[in-house]
């Protein structure tokens, strides 16, 4: 049924229908955590609201999102798995034309019937390393355009935007985002960039996953049984995110992480390392898995390490509860850093994109960040050793920083949601 509703300020008259677009696979636990945090915030404000989550990976998301009262559905424009890049690219303009002509398009009625459209938080709005107007970038902007085309209040939840390396990308980004109600950005570089290109509706707000809390986790059952200190690690193959890099660059990064671990073990003979495999998305266009590179580090560390594949169906709060058992964390995956911080664990971030650096800057923790291609082994080893010694003080610093982030999320996002009403 096509509802005739608008969202305006005042007291809540009726629970809205909310559409979350641009969700990724929940098998990336960080992206799953963003959606779970978004759903929980929506449910707090609108207990009976209907929530649809659009994704190119709907089957990956059914179990987790159903568990919190949301429905997982395919995107309007799903990037075809088995077609070539040229064919995938042509699918977008064809769908846009059908929408403009008022023709029926797969799942378009979900957009038409939504009262609010929320583009999921995350880091998917950046230029492709292959050139301007990459299909993933254009696909994400297309779904945002749908919300504004149907005159729905469309909000961009906390995300990183950029790097934008091509004029065509910048033009399209500005043209579409300027029609949204508000753009929440989670770090200073994105904020500065959007201001430079002339956008006005920008609000600084931490990553929404900071609103999550640790779940109860049986550490022994999860395989966390030894180590003093216990040090958590995540690694990833970051070639896709950096132009001009190659497998040798990533191998050097793994070698340096391994060397740091061995040096820490010399100082702390009882130390044990836990490599958490946080991402294992099924083979598909743009898919990724941290397992191969995690195994390389495992081989280099031998008996001093335990490999812990994470169960994506248990979600981010479970991961936070698991990471709470660590004394310190060395995170390459940004959301593993966020999970560790939410668990009150002092964390060193090895950054491969601006989003992690900016997140730590917003928290006042930028001194604990190191670029993946410029790791100084002696410097990082010394920092980790000092952090182990000063764990209690640093834990209090982390707790205060995360609490501040949670208050910002409550004030900036939940505060605005309180003014929504469906009439």
C-alpha cells in the first residue's frame, strides 16, 4: 500500500517506515555493527517502526538483521556478480532512466513507501583506484539519489568520504549530497573536504558503532586461554585501497608486524597474541577475506599466536565482548579498533585509510596511529611496551574518550530523531 506521509517536527504521531540503503555484507563484522547500531538507535526512538535494509548482499544479512527486528532486502541496483565491468556500468543508467520515466523497477516501491531514508554509515564513498566513476561509488550515490528523487528526508549517517581523486567523482558527489537533509561525517578530513567543495549540511559525529556495548562472551569457549599480556591483532590486505601498491608492500607490512610481536615477546615472555579474522565475505565482486593474510602472520608467529575466526552472525557486540579479554590491541581493521576501544582496551591502529586516523584524532588518541606503509618497528615496539606498563591509566583515557563519542552520537543523531513525526 502506498502511504501518503511526511516527516516533520513535533510529537510522534505514527511509527515511520525507515529504509537503510548502502548496507554491505554483515560478514564484515564492522559493517554489520554499523547497521545493528543504526537499528538499535531507530528502535529506541520509534519502537514500532518498520526497517528495511537494502544491500547487494541480502542473503548474508538475513539472520543478523532479522534478530533485531529488521528486514534484509536486495538493493534497487545490484551489481551483477557474473557480468563484466562494462555491462555492470550500463545497468545503472538504464535503471535511472526507468525511474525517471516512472517505470517499475525491482524494489523501487520500498523507496517510494519509506518515510525516512538513511544511507548507512561506513567508508564506501571514495574514488576507485581504477579511475573516475567507479561502479561501487556510482552505485552508492545512485541509491542516495533515489531517496532525494522521491522527496524523502534522506540522511547520510556517520561516514568517511574520500579520498576523491577525480573531478567527475567530486561533481557527482556534490550534486547528489547537496539534496540530502544532513551529512554526518566521522572524521576531520571528510569534514574539511565537504566544506571545501561547498556543502553546507555537514555535522561531525563519531562512527555509530561507538554506541554499542560489549555482550557477555565465554572467553575459554572462544579459545582465549593463555597469555600475560594478551594482545589482539587484526590484519588485512589493503592493496585495493591504495593506488600504486603491490603484494610486496603488503608482505613487508606483515613482516614488520611479525617482528614487532617477536620483540614484544622478548620483553614479555608470557605474552600471547590473538589474530582475530574479522572479515570473510563470500566470493563476489569486491569481496574480501582476512583469512589468507591472517594465516601468513600466524605462520610467522608460530606457537605464540592463536587464530580466532569471528562468527559474523553474532555481531559487533559479541566481538566487543570478545576483545574485552585483551590487555592491548593492534588493529589494522578500523572497526576492530573501535570494538577494542568500546571494550576499554588500549589500542594501537595501523592505518591504511584516512578514516582510522581521523577517528583516533576525534577521540584525542592520534599518537597511537601508524601508517601501514611507514611502520617504524622500534617506535611501535617501544610504544606497545609503554602501553602495557601504563595499562590502567590508558584504560581510563580510553573509557573517557569512548563515553564522549557516545554522548556526541546521542546528541547529534538521537537528538534529531526525537523531532521526527509521521503525519
